[in-house]
C-alpha cells in the first residue's frame, strides 16, 4: 500500500481514534495528567488530528480506511454538536449515551481498518 501522507499524520489519527475507543486508556490518561479535563481533551485530540478535507492526510490512508474515518468523523460531528459546553469528568462522561456512541464508533472504525 502506497501512501503520500506522512507516517506522523497516520499515527496521530490512529492514536486519537484508539484513545477515543478505550475507556481504560482514557482513565490511564487521567491518572497520568490529573489536572487535565480528559473529556474535553479527547474531543480536541480528534479535532486536531483529523481534517476531512486535508489531501495530505487523505494520502496517509487507503480508500477503505479513509471511508471508515469519514464514518467515524460523521458520528463525532453529530455527537459533539449536541454535547453541553461543560463536559463531565471522564469517569462520569464514559457512562453517558453520547460517550458510548462515540467510543463504539471509534472501535468500529479501528476494526474496519485492521488488516484482514
């Protein structure tokens, strides 16, 4: 598979997606950075990592991978558009229907991108 995007682009997107998919990793992040508002930071990580109109980023992924990312990003946009401005701490937010939807969509995208 040939990509024109950078490995760093790919790694940044996949790392953000993996963190969004893993409750355990999110709680570990909170332990490592106790002053951080992890719920908000996770959303910012994705916003900073993924730009649907970035041709360089697009080149870092195969067509099926890109489609999986676009599907996740669509869920991300819908969910974040209805979230309150003041998000709950991560241990509470993880129990919300909004977070469950995001986390499941991230896990689904990762599964779709996994080599067969």
